[in-house]
């Protein structure tokens, strides 16, 4: 099976746009009627539900931001009474209150459908044994993937994050064919496998569906080569629904956004102006079928670009590029924007460098400084000092030419950078401490 719902996934564009417009109109009427915060924002912007006559009119509506969710904490943006809400999730805010999201029965069903599509798109079938190592709990990764996996009739192992040796034992004993977790956790699993003397080629593992954090193409190659699997990128965020907003197909040439449920736009993050297809900017999503938490023009803070050229897989839904990073993780060094994924791409092209790194930003005097900590292999680390210095110098030159700023590089001992069982931390910004 190539599609879960061919009718929706391959819908002719004209029909798709009609469906989007109808659903958008309904959503706008609903939020205006039932969510005072939306009504207030729309009144302030001088726009009424009746003003939305075409998809282009979406532009007239104000953006929604994480701050709006915070200001209405916990349930203020819900468009249904709590008696209709069957599930609550939240995303762990590093600062302040978490972001709270709610689902009706129908929202949960749609989410499971989207995850079923995503899993099938990445090659899963009802014969798959899916080990789901995304965290179960308030995080949407665990339960989101779980419901989709059950829906397609696969056998799901709800292993959740952590206890890595046990994960590997389960993989061996239960014959896991698909692993779902963050890409950084997949890498860590490989490292532990090596320590346990297990060759991934001896496992039944065929594919991995990785997301919840940015990862470069080079990281994909690294994971695919190490674990001997096909690695697919899955995107989503709790504010919109959770995982399953977008997924790669077998062509791995961008992630198809489920356009029958979401409308995607790219804006200039500085001006808010909508950019034409192909230009890179901030992804903005409108959820047009959500009951509990419909969300209008949500600013994801994720940087990507949209591609509307036809995809060989037959799906008509727009593709988004692999996410470059989120603006929160972007560090501005002397005016230059640096994303961890840019550093990652450079590092993983250099032999002897391990896929573990950390960006440490500090201010000396009035000057910002970026120091990149890079782990090297045992073999390299035991080399003579001169060779290590040469490698350090090579990494520095490669980074400087890719980023266009001066950087410091510090080679660090194997296994000294903290391993991740969920979302990896790539930046320490000492300017903010
Ligand atoms: O991370 C949902 C999810 C779970 C997605 C499992 C995929 C797999 P949040 O915790 O709300 O939800 O975090 C959402 O994570 O705005 C992005 O910055 C980042 N993110 C998610 N998927 C990707 C991806 C889940 N494939 C935030 N590539 C988003 C890059 C991603 N960044």
C-alpha cells in the first residue's frame, strides 16, 4: 500500500482548494463566535468572518503566536466546552508556563488518520513492528504515533523514551522493523548498540521515522549508514495537532503537509509579509478542521520553504523543505544568523568527527563569540597533538567558510557531550545566563 487515503492525499488541486476554503470559512466563523480572544483580535484588525471569501483573504487575518497561548493559559483559546475535550497535551516551555492544547474525540480521530497516513508514507504496513520511543505523556510524540500505528494495524511497542539498553533488547527480541524517536536518540541508540557488541545489520530494523527536532541531510546519511535503515523525516507541533502535520514520502524530497487539514504559508519573520513559494521564511499554519483548538495563522517559528512542484509519489499536497531550525535556536553572532543544523552539516562531512556537537555562545567585552565543541572518535583522540591541532584547524576553516564568521573550535573527548533521549540541546547561550 502506498497511500492510507488516496482520495485525500492525491486530491486534484482545484478540489483541494475548494475544500480548504470551505473549511477555513467554517473555522473562522467558529473562532469568532466561540473564542473571545480571536474575536477581539479580529475586531482590532477590522476583519469579520464574512470578509473571508477566497483563500487569499487568509492574509487579512491576524497571526496567532505562542504568546497568545500563554496569555490565555490554560484553556482560554478552546472553542468547545471542557465536556467535549477528551485529551490534553502540553509542550514543555523552557521558560514560563507550558503551552496547553486540547482535543475532542473527533480531533483525536483526525490526528490518528494523519499519523496513519504518515506511517504508510514512510513504508509502514500492518505487518510492521513499530517501536515507539517518543516520550509518552504530555508530549504529543508518544501517543500521537501510537494511535496512528494502531490504526494501520501495525504491532506497536510503546517503549517511550529512555532505558536505552532495554530499547535495544526489545528491538532484538520483538523483531522491531520500524523505530520512531528523535534523530538524536536514534544516534545514541546506535552508540549503545556498538557498546553492547550488536551489529544493526543483524536486527530486523528497516526504517526510522524521526522528527521533533531539526536534523540535517548529513545527519540522515549518518543514521542510515549506521543503523542500516531508511530514515524519514516527520514534522509537527503540539499547537497544530502534534506529529503528522507533514511527512516525507519515499522520494524524501520535502515533507508533504496534510493540506486538507492545514493551510501553510511562508512569511518574512521580520515584516510578516507573505512570501512566494520557494522562498525561505517562517512557516505559518492554519488548522482548518480542529474542534477544540482551531488555530489561525499560527507562527511556528520554524524556518523552511514551500515547494508546489508535482511530486513523483502522486500526492498533490505541498511539500515543505526539511526545517533549517527554529528561530529560538538561532544564534545571532555579530549580526550573522547561525543555526545548529548549519554547523551539523559541515561537521558531518569531516572524517573522524562524531555526530555530537554543541554551540557555546559567549560575550567577551562587547564581542560575541561562538565556540563549537566537537566530539572526535577514540582513534583520532589518541593521535598525537599535532594531528589534533590540524583537525581542529580544518574544522575551523570549514565552519568559517560556511558560516561567514570567525569561530573557535574545541575538540572534546569521545562521549563527553550529553546524549539525548528526546530533543537534543545544541546551544548554550551564556549571554543569556
Ligand atoms: O515535537 C511533535 C512531534 C513529535 C513531531 C514527534 C515529530 C515527531 P512540540 O514538542 O510542540 O511537538 O515541538 C514542536 O519541534 O515547532 C519544530 O521546531 C520542532 N520540530 C518538530 N518536528 C521537526 C522536524 C513535537 N521534523 C517543534 N524537523 C516544532 C525540525 C521539528 N524540527
